[in-house]
């Protein structure tokens, strides 16, 4: 017999019964739900309870992967550009000029090495009505099914992250269901300037929404940093419903009002839970592979014989199967044959979710080598 902690029904309260076994049973209405033994935390059947794998639905929440660039300057307009960090888009309209960086400024002792930094380089202290500065990540519909949205069992979801800025005040978070067009917003406060703070926001589950089980955009998490009057002239929409423009970012401070302003964010976690749990750290290779489902780059070195049209065809299999048929971009490739050479850009031949192929002319009847051929495959949401 183990010591028990029993949540009572009827009369209410908690009953604690002790013994000397060295074990503790956690009960509800006399039914054991879990127990603590010398082997650790176990369920009622004695099976070890371990950390849930895949609980964090945000990819690259610790800002480790930046395949495109580690720093981009001169950001003045963007309708959804992936500038630096994989899986995170910046959306900018008439809010000055910004530099985005994969930064090494992180909360001390929390297991993070990098953060995303937005730094204002040209200010705008008087926003137009349709100005905005947003930063968002989109979740694939396949990955959103644990939310159980659109059912009576819709799960509450909790967003947690670390944030630091010199500009204190109110900031807004918006969640948006792409398929149903339903949204909810919440605000948080940066209380102390130039100090990392952990924020935890819990949103009720949406029993009326719907997230399709497919490879399209199912869910968008948006961080607001500045918003014109069009987006904050109403009342903050704190319940799920059809999106209302005036209610999206009510109370949002203007991070663009000084060139001294910046914001750093890292450790973003979104989980089906009513409370925030410790950040789920994945191995670097795991996280990179998750990002490569949406974007991958590489270089190609090869040689071959030209066909009857004087072209050489090259192909390569992706490291990770893509979300959908990607858009290919090829750089300038160098080639050499029979004592001569040059440069050229390949022409895409065939692309699917598994591999790409392209061709480049080298002249009839030759064997040519190609080197340094860069390529990117984008299958972003």
C-alpha cells in the first residue's frame, strides 16, 4: 500500500493517507491516476510517464535554423518574406526600416543559443491607419489535428516564449485558423526594459472551427510589433470568431517609433495543454529536417555527356520529401569542356516532392563538368 493523495468529490477537498512504502499514489475520487515510485513517475498501470515527443507544434522555436541568411538589412516592405529564421515570416508595411538577425542574445541558463532579433534602423513615430509590423509562423494542417478543433473535445492550447525589448508595454498575439477564417487574440506585457521575460498565454479550444487534415496552411501564430488604427480601433478579440480587422491588435505599442527599439524572441512553444511545460529541445538534425520539408538549398557538382540537343541533364533527390511540389531557383553554374568553359543558369526540367532535374547547354558531342551549381527548393506555406 502506498501513501495516497486523493482529490475528493461531494464534500470536496483533498485526503492524504500515509504509510511507509516510500511511494505516493495520486487519486481522483478514489481512482489512481498516477504514482511516484523509486523508479520515477508512472501511470496507474506502473508504466513510466516520460516527456511527450512532438508536443511543440512550432518548428524552429529556438531559432537554431537559418538556411537563407543570418542577417538581413533594409527591410521596409514585406508581404510574408522568410528573411532569416526558417519557418518565420516577416510582414512589414509603412513602419520604417528594419534589420532582422539570428542573434546570440538569449535568456541565461535556459538552454537556448540563438534568438530572432528585429532592430529598428529607420523610425516611424506616426503610423498610417493601415501600417503594420508582424511576424508569423504557419502550421501545416496535418500537424494541427491534436487541437481537436471543431469538436466537443477541442483542446485548450498554450503558447509560451521568451521575449526581450527596450520598449515596455502591451503586445498582441493572434491565432488564426486558415480554413475556417476564425481568430482569437490575447495581449501580454513587457514589464522590464532590456530584460528577458517568459510569457505564457492559454487559449480555449475552438469547438466551432475547422482545420483540414491536409498539407495546406491550417493555423497561423502572429506576433504583432506595431499596428495602425485600422487594426486596433475596436475591442481585442479574446474569443474565437470570424476575424474582425479593428479587433486584431488593440493596445499594441509602436515598436517602430525609435531607432533605439528592438525585440528578441526565442523558445516559442505551442502545445495542446492548459499550462506551459518545459521547452521541447530537438536535436539539431531533427529540427533541420523539419525545416527542409518546406525549404532546402544545396550545390551540385557533376559531369556528363551532352544529348542530341547539346544539353546535359542533372538531377538530385532532396534530403527530405517536400510538403508540395516546390518552386526551384538555380544559381549560376560554372562549366568546363575540352579546354574551354563558361557559366550559365540551368533550365528546370522536372520537379516533384522527391527530386528535381534541370538541363544546361554545353554543346554537341562533349563531355562537360559542372561545379558550384547552387539551387533552392521552396515549398513554404
